[in-house]
C-alpha cells in the first residue's frame, strides 16, 4: 500500500479526524487517482466521520477545513447524513473562529429520501378520471450518445513516417515564398548548412577556432543561387529570439564569415511578430529593395567555356580569312 494512504488509514483507525484532514490536505497530490484512496474516503471515512459529527467531536477549525475541502472538490463526500451534520454545525464553527457576526455560509445540497433522479418517470401519470393533474411534475429527458466505429485500411509507411518539411515553421515557409516572388530570377533554398556552399579549407587561417566550430553547425535561413547553383548571397529572418547576448554573438560570427567568403548577408526583421503571411514579407522585402538589388546579377552567364558549338571547317575558314 502507498505509505501516504497507509498513514491516512492509521489516522482513521485512531479516530483522529484532525490528523486525517491535515494529512489528506498535504498528501492528496501524491495519491490522487489511487484506487486505495477511493476505498479509504468512500468506505472507511464516512461511518467514522458520521459518528464524530454526531457526538460533536470535530473541532471548529477542522470542520471548516473539511467543509472547504468538500466545497472545492478536493475530498469527495456523498453520504447524506455526513453532509447534513456538516450543514448543521458549520455556521457555529465559523462564528466560533471568526466572530459571532459571521454571515451564514452556503450549505451542501442534500438528497431527499423520496428523491431518486435516476428512477423518475419519463412522463407524469394521469389520474383515473383521465384529466391531467393540476400539481407540478418533473419530466426527465434521457439522452443516448452512440459512437459508431468502422475498420479502415492504413499503410504501415504512413504510421512510421519520419519525414518533415525543410522549413522549420509556417513563418519560414511564407518568407521563402515571398523571397521567390521578389527574386524570380534566382533560386532560393531554405536552411542550407554553411559548409554546403563555402569551402572553409580554402579560407585557411582567416577563420578562428571559434568561427570554425560555429560554421560546422550553422546554416543560413535562405540561400540565393544562380541557375547553375552558384551562391550569390544569403538572407536571415531575425526575430526577438536574436536579442539575447548569445544570439548576438552568433549573428556577429555569421556576418564575419559571410564577409570573409565574399558573399552578402542581408538580415530582415519584421516589426510585428504576427506578420506571417507571404504578402507581409513581400512588403518587407520591398522596404529593403536597395540592399536586395545588390543580389540581382547583372548578367546570368552559364558556367561553361562557350555559348554554342562551331563546326571545325567554319573555324578554319575564319582563321584563313584573318
């Protein structure tokens, strides 16, 4: 048995109502939901508490504490005689503890002997004469809740899906959509690790040890590339999470790294954190148009050595004429 419940049972066996109430008030969090607790409060407690109230052996302070525990549903008591005894003694207990001018408190609802809500008739019975009775009657409506289940087919691959979106949030997805609309001639990729587009080995001693360890685990929110996947710059979406000292230090390291790599890094921060639509981000990009213009290549040259192939004989004729 749980030691807390065992202590409650020992208190009741010793007829120590005050000790039981104090122990229950402090230990109920540790034993709530335990079936043994229900046995103690609904089987052992009612007759002992009934006798103590009948003989008025419950102190006023304990009675007030017991009344409050029942009122706030900390202790469940359904015994009609126990509730009636508490109703009869609670006002006197409050006057004893708080003065004779204390106002009467609210009493517990008591079920009458002839009242049983589960056995009330659905409709009133009519007298023998066939005329409706003039007295008041109660009609109980019964509501039936039916749940219908069907067996459906599912795939095991759907149950063990380990995929996730490359955008960490809907805000990042809307921001990426706005960037692609604002810079349609560039390829925009989200959450790209820095090592994927910058060769730190070629940067040599220009990087500090702190910067190298940071770069290996860092990424840029949006990477802009040409059609040949050559990086031209990055965009960071800042928020209030970048205001801490640690976040500022990381931002400084990323800015220095992009500067050493010869790539521009533009930081954009919405004034209102609730701006999560692509239209809002597009307006924000328009306000930073001067900085973003530097990312637009003047000429989109393919990465190759010639624009088209020239037949060998044509090339020979050109050399001869020259």
